[in-house]
C-alpha cells in the first residue's frame, strides 16, 4: 500500500485486486493483514493535504458554504 501511495495510485481502487491475489473471499479478510504504519499515515496525510484539503472551504459570514 505504501508503494501505491508513493506512486500516486489510489489504494482503494487496488484493494479488490489484492483480495483476489491473496485468495480471500472479501475485503474484510484482507484488511486483517494490513497494518497502518507511521509512513503510511504520512503518505495518506500528504495526499489529503495536496488533494483533499483544497476542497474544504471556510464558511462565509452568513454561515452558508
């Protein structure tokens, strides 16, 4: 997963392939084997900072977005 993040690949789109490769019946069986590491959190945080945070906009004075 870390390599996918580093390569700019959306890990969510690749999980079904990983499930099949490992011979699992569903994503939950695969998620048991995935470990969130500090490096993975850093990559995910950076991706959000670059791509996702710009979608968040502060509220206007009237409270409307």
